[in-house]
């Protein structure tokens, strides 16, 4: 019988890569151990921070298998099995379930901007192929798909989904779904900027940047709001957390939703940042590289000088 979905904070684990972009899975175990020691209630391998879009199916399977082996049932595992293709999503989902995943995190098909009906059929087909709960990753900016409350409720009524990671800057969307389902549909705050209000509305948990980079602080806030019902304490927590969270949480773009960035994790190298010794964030796959890692950034001035020399040579 499948486990129920979790309550609490969920960290999106990082995928460790070497200097040539190859997986370095020996570094994944210490990272997962650190997240668990910091008090997370769940871990989601191959979420956005896990850079699933940069990996082929076989590499994703290796990450999922290793993560599930290392976690070994200590916390709930929400396996990221997203893909544009329904067929590949089903393949990854069945693989994750067979290796012990407790639930699945699946973003809508991206890039081609399918219609709501097509997206709903995508989730229905996946749900028919597995027996563990699906958490729909509602992320409009990165998918161009906005399933409205009516669409989400229909999928829930059909038992195609069991939860939603709501990465929407409007906390009213969280409140609306909770009220419409009498809090039976599990809703998780997916953006740090709405986590406080979302948890106050009754969200079941929080999956985003802060739980991944400063999990203990995220867990303390969750406990203060959802367990102890102590808003006075919860209001004080952000004041102490603000400086370090601002350095690690997300990048903001004018006129767009703030979103977690794997690159933001490198800011934890600053002298006043919280110590996260087990985060394997020194390498990632292109195009998500830092300027100082790009050979093209370093080579560009010399190439310009070379071209100038070539043009002026006799």
C-alpha cells in the first residue's frame, strides 16, 4: 500500500557533476545525509535544483537509484520524473516506483505549450501506470502551462494527482485549492516568498530554495506555523534568517516571478554564509555554468585581439 504524502519541508537535492559534466554520484550520499541531519521531512531528487533537464534518461535513472539507495527509507522521497514526453515520463515514473520512491514530482510538458486538456491527459496516463501519488509541479514561467483550479480539482477527483507543488507568486491560489478540497488535496508552497502565507493558509508543506539550502531554518518556520501555531515566533524567524536566505534563495527578474536557481547555491561560499559542507555545488552541466567557469568568457578578449591582429597583418 502506498505511503501517504508527507507534511513538512522537502529539500530538492543537488546533482553532483565533475569538471567534464559526468555524474559524480559518490558525492551524493554525504549531501543527502546532511539534508536529513538538518531535519528535512522529505527529499526530492531531480527537481529543478537537480538539473533534470540537463540529463538523458539513463543518467536520471542512475541519480534516482543512488538517491533511493542512500536515503534508505529515512525520509519520504518525492522522485522527480518529469519529461516533455509522456512515454519517457511513464518510463521514469515506473523506474522510480520500482526502486522504492514514495511519490512522484512531475512538471507539465514544457516548451511546446500543450493545451490544458492535453496536459491533463498526460497526468492521467502517468497515473494509470503507477500506484504511488503524483505531485503536480505547477510552474507557469518555466512551462507556459497554467492549469486553473477547475482543472486541478478534476485531476484530483479522478485520482490522477495527490498533491500540488504550487510555484505561483499568488498565495491566493494555494488558499483557493485548500478551501475547495477541504484541505484533502496536499498543497506545497513552491516559492519561498509565499511560504509564510501559504503555511498560514494551511499548506501541507514547503518545497523550494530555502528548504534545500538552509533546511533547519525552513523546518523551524514550518514547526512554528503548522505544528505549534505560534505566529509570534514565526514572525521573528525571518528577521534572523533574512541575510543568509537572501544570499542563497533565488534570483529576481524585473516583472517576473522569482525562482530558485542552482547558481544561487554558489553564493554560500561567501565568508558570512551558513556552512553547508556537503553541498556538491562546485560543478554543473552547461548552460548553467558560472562566468568564472566559462572558457569562452576567459578566451573572448584574446580571441578579439587575435582577430584584430589578423586583420591588420600585411
